[in-house]
C-alpha cells in the first residue's frame, strides 16, 4: 500500500508502481544509430592477381555511456591544489590560498566548492554510505547512476589487399589497413580497467575525446595456403600417404592497444575514482611514472592542512594526481606493445572414396614462441581468434599497469601474459 517515507517521499507498492508506469514511454529517448559509407576499386592483372583498395567509414551517434548525475568535481581549472616537480619553500606553501577541506558530509573538497550538485539534497533515494534514523535519513549520499546517450565514435580506414588465386597449389592474400578510431567513450560497463567506463568529469564529455581503446592504426596480414601439387596422380597409397598435404602460414602485425594513465584515487573529488587521470610532465622521461607526496602548510589560515603535492620523481613523464590536484592528461595516451606473430596450420587428407575423407592436422598459434606481452589472449592471431578480446582486462594488475608510481607501471612483461605458443590437434571425417 502507498506510504510516506521519512523525508515525505511517497512510497508505492509494486503493483501500483507497475500500473502507473507500464504504458509510459519517455518521448525524449535517443536511440543509438550508425552511419556507414565506403568506396572501393578492384583491379585484376596478370593471370592470377587481384588488387583491391577500399575506403571505409563509420559514425556512431547517441551511444550510451555510464554517468553519475548527483556529483560534480570539487576540482576545477581555477580551484585545485598545485603539484610541483621540486618542493617549494615553506613560506610559499603557507601562502597558498586553497587547502584540502571537508564539507558538511565529511567528504574531502578543495576550498569551499562542494562535490554534491546543489539540485540534490542529502536526503534523497539512491543513497550509499551509513544511514541513520529513517529510511533515507542522514548521512545519506544521493548516488544516481545513469546511461547517457551522448557517446559517439568515428572510424575511418584505408583497406588494401593483394590476392593470388589458387593455381599450381598456391594461393595467398596480403592485406594492409590504416585506420583511426576516435570516441568519447568505449565501455558501458566495467569490462576493462585499462580505459575507464566513466568520464573524469560527469558534466564535460567533450574532454573525453581521444583515440579509442579499440583503435588499431596499423594492421598487416599475410596468409598463404599451399597444397604441394606432387603425387596427385598414381596409386591410392602414393596419393594418400605421401601426398595430400596442406600448409597454411599466417603472419600478423598490429599496433598496440591504447590505455589511459589513471590516478586510481578520487583526485577530482567527485565521489568516483574510475575516470580520474594523471599529470603529464612534458620534460619527463617517456613512459615513466611517479607518485606524489602531500605538502602541508605550517602557518596561516590553512595551517596543518594539505595545500600542494610534490612529485617523488621529477624526471617521470606521468605524475599520479593527489586528492584535490588537477589532472591534465587525456584518455588513452599510453600504448601497449604491438602484435607481431606467426601462426601455422598443417593438414593431411586421406581419401577413402570420393565422398569419404579423413582430415587431421595441427594448428600452431605463435609457432616461434615469440613473447608478446599484450592485453587479452592471442589477439589478432591468424587462426580465428577474435582480436576484440584484447579489450577486456579487469583486475588489480591491470590497474597497477596504468597507475604512475606503481612498480609495474608501463611494464607489459610484468602484467600481461606472453601469449606463448599453443598447439591444437584436430581431426575431421567427411562422408
């Protein structure tokens, strides 16, 4: 039955709520859609060769991404604690105007800028944290997570290929793709820790524009199928024991995955650490990272409070952002190693009759056992493994890989598997 909550909110029973909403459709719903375009040219030359060049494009609009409506950044470009490469004098620290404070909810803020959006009170539903008194009594933090149809992606690619038609037992295809994928969001849910699912600022999606985590600018493959033409004629034993072999080598090169260097702490003080990024030091050694140490004032109105940070290693390129500091890096500025891989499949056919045939063989992924420390397992390998699996990477080790100051920051060999050689044995009987 309908009732009244502790804050004057009417609480409906399930049947009444369903009756009031079952036939209602929001007129402002924006459905995602894509626009595709392509143009290509194909040319045959010689006796057995075909060349093809295509331009392909895709634009995705109104794509959903995860957002939080109730919290804003306490940190802004004009309201933040500075991060120094070298520690300043104590007099300089004492004179800084801003410090790390707490608001009425006990949450950290910079200066006096609240993290809670003023539209929402601390007595709404959708709360988290300790609750006292009535059902929605204080302290209760409004926490409304939604999926906003403001995401977009753009893909452009130049695809080229050269094919030799099967003749004299040999066919091959060489393919090269140059492409670029840009988006402002990639994952709807927590499918990866390498690129956050939520934006750094819930009210500024424009600053999320960057290379997509799915972007692979360069991809080259060379695939061959060779069936030796020898022993095609003769007696059954010669054809089926000595002949009827097939060899299929595949070479794949693909540029690495883009990942986001992250603070892994709520640096901008919006009650969420998923999207918080790092500080870029243009004079730093490429690919290196450092944590920071908090600096406090000893005199003045901010005495005893954190007023700034200093990098533990001033020569690092990426500096971990402290609570209340301002990040200046974008999404996906760090790249994992490329795929550089050789595969091989070997098959042997034994024909009993025209309709009955036994095929057995072996498939060698990464046949030369070349270490490739990349996200996922065998992405892009030429034996049918889906290279999109490289995007899904969740766990503490992946977080440390993108966190400056961690021992495994930007050290692929310490985090990712080497994708060692794998062998699959198969057999198939056709009748």
